C-alpha cells in the first residue's frame, strides 16, 4: 500500500506545480482525470509496449 500512496503523492505534487505555474487549470475534466490516473499507474508500473517486452 505504501507504493500506491507514494505514487499518488508524487503525481499530486506534479499536478500542483503545473497549476501553480499556470500550465494547468484548477478545474478538472475527464481528460485531466485520465491523465492523472495514467500517471499514477505509470509510477506504480511503468508501461512497456509488448513489442519491447522481454519474453521469458
């Protein structure tokens, strides 16, 4: 569970910095939500395309 909370904190901090610097709006839409959720997932398990994945 520690990994999940760390991933959420890291992504939240990044989004907050972008809001503070004017690169992101304070209001959220579906696209923003998807980006945040994918960023959290990437923190937990970085995406590796199947074509680049090693086979056992």
